[in-house]
């Protein structure tokens, strides 16, 4: 697992991808339109059972394009076993090797949601759509048929800017090791 792939998970997978572990780790190259900067998660991998289009931020797309050059198989996040995606435990191990003890992989999704609510003016509907949450109110769901895609793209760019802007305090720097990992 490279630092670049962990970045895409933070910028994309658990934040801007809005994905859950199975949705993100099961991502296949055929689902990513690098020209339009869109990842389309098929319904069979979504918790709600319906397709979800994910706008990729410019930075997330840069990373996707860079790891595409070194791809190994059908998955964006290939596992150790041929034809299998990376496991959640492998991601947790990356965090441990980076000596980040108080963070979980799923926590990036929660962090994204807290940031969107507390630090931006994006409407709740846009933030919830980014996370592929289902509208609970049946009447509201019946009338809201769009996916707020263009508004979610702006949200993803804002999240990307937030994630890539240096902050004061504890800073985690992603570095490649001698093998490029």
C-alpha cells in the first residue's frame, strides 16, 4: 500500500468518494472515467443498492492518473492475493506504520462529514448526497430525483483544498520510501 493510495482514500475514498470500505476498496479501473473525473460505483456494491456517481477533485484525479500508470490488475487498491482487493486491515497497518494511533480508516468518512457541517456553507443535502446517504423522508425522496452532482463536485474541491493545505499542530506527511511505496 503506497502513501499515494492512502491519499486517494482520504481525498476520495472516505471523503470525496464518500465511500464505505467495501465500496472504495472494491473500486475497479473500469468504473473510473479519468477524462470526466467521475467514479461510478455500481449498485451491487452500494449499501443502498443503487448506483452512485462520485465527482473526483482535481487532486484526487491527479493521484488516480498517477497510480493508473503503475496499476496491477483490475482494482485501484489491489491486495496481496491476485484478483483480490486490498483489505481494510492493510489500510489500518499503513496508519500504524505511520505511527498514527488515534485514527481509523472509517474515521476519515466521519471527519469529512464533520468538516462539511462545521467548516463550510454547503447545504446538508449536498453533504449527505456526497456520502450516498438515503433520504429517509419518503415524500421528500419521491420528489428529489437528482444527485446534486455539480454541487458535490464543488464540495469535493473544497475538501481537497482543506486536506492539502498545511495546518498548524500535528501534521502527517506522506512520504515515499526507498522502493517508491
